C-alpha cells in the first residue's frame, strides 16, 4: 500500500506501487452449475484499487487482477500400471488384462494438448476390451458450514476401440486439446433483485477452463483418467 507523506501540489504525477502476494493465495476462479439441484457457485476475484483523498469527492479507480497459484512440481513421463482379473457373472474367470499408462507430464496450460500413451496386454484374457477412454475430469469440493457438495465431471474425452481377446501388444497415443474447452456465459445476471450486465473480465474468466484452486471453503482440481 502506497501512502503520500504530505499533500500533493497541482501537477501531473506518476506514482508506482507494487504488491507482494502471499505464498498460498488461491487462484482467480469462477464457477456455477445451474443444472445441478444444489446450483453450486464459487468465486474468487481480485482487484487492484487506487484512491485519491481529495477535499471534495475522492477519486477512485480499480482494475481486475488475474491471480494464479504456484504450479505444482513438474513431473514428466509418469508411468502407472494395473492388472485386473476379469470375471463375468461375478464368478466366471475370463483371465487377466494388464494396462500401462504413460503420461507426458502433469502440468498443463489451457492452450496445450494433454498427451498420454496407453498399452494393454490382453493376451491372457478371453474377452475383448470394448472401449478405451482418455479423459480430463474436474473435481470440485465445497464445504460451507455443515453443508458439503462434491461434483465430478468429465470435461473432455476421446474413445478408441480396445484390443481383441488374446491380443498382446496393443498401444495407442491419445491427445486432448485443452484449447477447445469453452463454456457458455450469459450476458446478464441478477444481483440483489436487479439485472446487471456481466463484465468482460468475468465473462472471459468464466468462458475458459478454470485453474486449479484451493481455499478453506472449496477446492477445484483436475485429473487425467484412462
């Protein structure tokens, strides 16, 4: 915060100021789901505001700031493996199927492509893998007083036909274009019983993929899922 030590004489001035943000400040965030019965909403919004104390009416100006949390540690070439025993009718053993997933990295920006490679060994299984899905899942958790809300949504996905019975060396590279994730935003909203136009800053923030956000009241996270 910048404060003048004395009165400012007439003239043109340029006054510089800066802020040091807290280490764990949550990201700017805007979310609403009117299709859900609970109609959950969450918003974190920041402004930079300047005020001139004048003898008459004070002069004020503010602008919206977009804040992002510090990125989590970058991990490249993450590999996950799983072997499942496949059964039909709960008791008829159809063999085993093995899946291995290789993710290019764990940190992405909204204009990138999320990449992964899926390898399936179905050589010991009598059934085909009918479908392989590569998706991005958003998990939103809210806790306000004694009320809790948990919402899990698949935002974007790709599907491919899996290996046939007894097929051993099956692998596919899969990509998801994050820049294609867009949301429809209304031009107006109701506030305290009055209709108000949604600002360009709010519309822009709500139209694109929301960042990961962590506060005491709620959290928003994303997962790559195969």
